[in-house]
C-alpha cells in the first residue's frame, strides 16, 4: 500500500511537519521544517545522546547552516550531512518559504522513535488549547519511553492547566528530582501559573541559597 501526505497540510504552528509520525515510518527518522527568512529551522543541538547521523536537504527557499561554527549557505537541492553525533548544528532560513527535510538514524541499529516528537506534539496541542488531548498523549507516552523527564514535566503542565493542582505539584516534583535544572524553566512557565501560589511550588523551584566563602 502506498501512502502520501502533503508537508504543508501537516505543518504545526512551529513549522514542524512530523512526517515520520504521520506516516508511521519505523526504519528512520524523517521530518520537515518550514519558515520564512530569519526563522530558526534547526535549533542548535547535537545528537550525542541518540548517536544518530543526520542529513538535511533543502527543498525550497534557502538556509544558512552552522556546523561547529562553520557556516554553509544551502539552496534547493543542497544536502548537508552531519556524520558525527557530537557535532553541534543549526540552520536558519535566509529566504521566505524555506523548507528543510531532515533524516536521521544510528548506524547499525534499528531506529527507535525519540521522545522529543511527543513533546513537540504536546506543545502544538497546548497552542490550540487542547490540553486534555495533550495529557492523554503524555500519559500514554510515559509507558513507552525510558526518558521520562520532559514527559513528566509536561504532564505537570497539563494538570496545572486543567486545575488538577495536587497532581501537578506531584509530577513537577518528580520531574525536578530527575532534572533539577528544570526549576529555572518552571519559575517562569505560564503553564504552571495555576499552582504558582501553592507553597509547595515555591519550595520545589526555590533557588539554592548562596553560600558565603
């Protein structure tokens, strides 16, 4: 059976077109990123944790790639391959209507979907105020991924927005126990406004007391 999709029709507000998720591709990661001039299409990152190689192909427009500080201008038909997972990479659109296709996989291993895809979908649902749907997605994903930190944090955000204060505080505490640095994000995260006046919230996100020498 042949399946097809239109990248523009599945594009999320962030410019992400989740091709792999929409088609159920299981052998490799594939996504598209769209935006006008100045838009960040590939946020600066590395793939050290996933161990994946990544290939980027400019489909339309133009983009400036920055790979370990070196800049590369890319127009339609240009492929940029980042072999070393530890290499930092990013891309910015330099023309309106730019679309970049990205593909990734770890050499010699079966592809496994990454948890970031779920979290990106959750952000899109938040933008559409579909919080109940977002909570269902996060709850289901928690049974499938070993990397539970961001999912647990986003579950707390869902529960706070739904008025489930006790559950939100509990899951925020669990997320911060796994990654204490998330406290800085939580302090200014509007998704947690509903529990901001809870003394337990203040205790969880309190900045460490400075120590005198």
